[in-house]
C-alpha cells in the first residue's frame, strides 16, 4: 500500500520536470557583431534582452552571443551612442 501511495507524487514530480524542460527548449542563441556607422567594431556594448536581466557585452572584436526567447527584443547600449532596440527573428 505504501509503495503505490509513493508512486503518485513521484510520477507527478517527473511530469513537472518533463514540462519544465520543454519550456526551456524555447530559447535560441543569437550571435552577432556590433559596428558603428563607419564600420568600426565596438568593444563593451551592453546587449540586454528587453524586460529581463539576461544580458552580455561585446568582446574585443565587437562579437556577442546570447540565449533569448524566440519573440524577444534586444537592447544595444553604449556610452556616447543612442540605444538601439532590435526584435529577434529567425
């Protein structure tokens, strides 16, 4: 009797973890290079997913990589430059 009473919560817990893994699979990885108007790469640009604390900065070559949800927007900000918001698309 005790084993069957224990199986129900364990199976519900397993299903919970299974559904949460599906939710995490919805993110995509975005890579790019940030350049200014004359084509020079910018080091240290803040790249942030709008509405979250998820973010990164560009490296010495202006490159960045960030994992975001499919329908998010990225905000690019750098001291002395206007902030630019771009919608993520596949």
